[in-house]
């Protein structure tokens, strides 16, 4: 990655035209070819950018640009459209390059698969005396996250989401309709479990006789013992 801090102005030509007047900015040229123009504000979002596929050429300024104090010009062209980004550098304050190597990617903590594994391991979170039948219980319309039995031996289907929305309740409803046709399983009740459950989803679930359970990821991991903490 090349990182340049420079006093520059920027002209964008494409579906629309945009202009950034002369100011000190951060310019980033990534290994994938993308070029980004950042200010010292605006959080992570660049002021302007060109996404790959694109190419960049460093040009000698035109005479009129030289008269304005331009010392270098970056011309960035998109590979599939007519879009161009012309960056006029008046003064380069820093110009460095770094090989960042291959990034392993973002590893999300608390994703649905982890919540499913933890809840299966601690199935009595749903009730004392409960037992696990199977994770990823197969059906003709997809696998149910967890199938278990409550303390009296009744079958319960559990659908797990990080954020519980109406779509998740509808999904569990379809599972329950199918499962309750099986005389070996019926009657099957449902639990909609998530770290956060939206009010609309909770209302719909309650109306359909589905129990809602808010999952505490840290407590399931054993990091935060909700039962014994003071606050």
C-alpha cells in the first residue's frame, strides 16, 4: 500500500462531476489498484475514490498546472467505464509504501454458528432438565438450528439469530408447520432465540405461540456470569 500526504486538488469525471479544492489530504493507493482520497474527518469514508478495476498513471503537469504550482498529476481511469480521477499534487509532505501481506480477513465473534454451538452445549439455558436432540436438524425446507426436549419430554425447535427480525419468526413458523406433521415429533413448540430481538418480531412470535429468548453471548461463553454479577 502506498500512503501519501499531500496538498492537492481533485477532479472527478464520470456519471457526475465533482471537485475537491486545494487542501492537505491523505491519498491511498492499494494493491488491488483502488485509489482513495481522505480528509482528517468524515470517519472511514473517503471524500472521493476509484474502485478496481482501474489504472493509475503519474503525469507531468500541463503548463497551466505548473503555473498554478502543481508538481505532479495522478490520472486514475476506471477499467470498465469512462470515469476518471485527476489528482493534482501541489506539495508532497510524505510518501511511503508498505507491504501489508495477505490479510486473513475479519473473524466475527458471536456469529450465529457460535451462538448455536454454545446454546447446544448449555441447553439448560432454555430450562432446567432440557436435553439436546440434534443441531442442524434436517427438514425438507432447510435445517432447524437446534432440536431439543423440554423437562417433560416435549419436542422444541429453536431458531437462532444474532438479530431477531420478523423474517426469522416467519422462518421458524414454516419449520413448525412442517415438523408438526410428523407424528413422531408432534407436538413441536418453538423458541426464537437471538442476542437482540426487535419489538415487531417479539410481537409476531408471541401471537404465534412462539417463545422468545434473548441470548447473552458472554454468559454462554462463561466470560460473564449473569447470575452472580452485582449489576
